[in-house]
C-alpha cells in the first residue's frame, strides 16, 4: 500500500461531511451500532468503530469496545489519513509503522497496534471510516477480509444516503402541508 496521500478536494469533502452530519443529527443515535458490532465479530477484534472525519475531529457514530470515547483528534496515521487514502488502509503493527508510530492512540493508554479501515464513500467523498482495532499486532488481512471491511463501509454509506433522502422528503412534505 502506498503511503502517499492523494490530493483531494478537502473543502468539497468537508461540505459533504457537514451536509450529511447536519441533516442526520447526532453521531450517537445508534444507527450504526450493528455495523461496529459486526466488524468486531467478523475480525475478532476487541474494538471497532464507525467514524466521521470532520475538519478538526474524528467523531464516532458507533463504537464497539471503546466505551465513553466520543471523539479523537485528527492526527495523521489513522482515520484522518484514511479519508485521504485510496481504498482500504491496514496497519499490521502500529508501533513500528512510520505512518502511526507517533499517534496518541498508539503511544497512549489504548496501546493500539493493529488498525484496518475502509473509507465510507458518499458522492465521491470519503466522509469517515469503518475500522477494526486491536492492541495486538496482526498478520496481513486476506482479500476476503478486506472485501468484508469495504462492504461494511459501503453499507454505512448506503444507510447515510437513504436516511438523508428520507429526511429531505419528510421536510419537504412538512413544508407542503403548511
């Protein structure tokens, strides 16, 4: 996997993030909890999240095994890097990977060692990630595992799009009824 960060239209990506998050409401509404639970089960990791990467924070729309944490910073190496990366992003041993070795989740109390994520892509923009985390290093994921992670992220994207369409229709219906 390349460590080069491709050029993206950061402003357009943030506009898409805000359009979806402003309309869909609070990240902790429970809509994506099952996705995080499934990711943890599929990969056998103690932690899985559905994250949204904003300009200055990564907030969690769902967590499994990461109780009480609502958001983290946008330090490079993990979720904030995935939205600038083309496709799935895997770190087998974060302590020894130059992309992540200095990240606070690696050097801090969590002691993150393994991280795998797929971007949640909506309207051509990566809004966040579905990721799995372990405090132990792990071998490389096989193609089936990578495919499953990508499918989970695509499921979140579809749910976000469906919810936005439904909310927009409900708002338009209320305006017409008034």
